[in-house]
C-alpha cells in the first residue's frame, strides 16, 4: 500500500509513477536513508577504533 493512497484525492492505480509529490517523497526517503547510513558508518568506525585501542592496552600473555 502506498502512503499517499489513503490521503490523496487524486489517487488512482498507477498514478504514483508520474506523481510529483510521490517523486519528492522518494527523494526525501533516499536522503533520509543516506543520512542514517552515514551516521551508522561513522559510529561503527569509532566503536571499532575504541575496541582496537582497548585490546591494545590488554596484556597479551598472562604473567605467572
């Protein structure tokens, strides 16, 4: 089901393929997904860096 199907007065089957509002909605969704992807990538790299640093501070071999 399309999100505009219940709210658009001009809705008809297949109209989303040529609808300017639908295209704008898709552009906004793409930008939102790209922003989320950048956010996750940035924080994933930061966490990996922190884990790498913490593992580097650990003793490699136990001292008896």
